[in-house]
C-alpha cells in the first residue's frame, strides 16, 4: 500500500506540530526529509522551527510534509 504524503505550507501548521521539511545531509549534501517542530510565530510571516536541535527562522510559504 502506497502512502501519499500531503504537502502543505508552514503557515498552515500550529505551534507544537511535528512535520518534515526538505534538508541536506552532512557532509555529503544528499537531500533528506528532516523531522521538525514548529516552535513559534515571530510575525511578518516568519516562523521559528526546531530542526533536530537546531533552531531555524523560516518563511510561512516554505513547503512542509505531514508526519505519518
């Protein structure tokens, strides 16, 4: 059975939601899906996201994927 992953934008998530975002592995820069948690909304369409123990400021229009 094939599971479809729903693509959303970050602004559709709520604080505390877990989801995946596109990222790069280190040191070889292979594309990966990173587990993330929305921490807070900072205003002007900017969001603080925890990407596996690293806080990142993201745009509300960034693509995210539902965690299954």
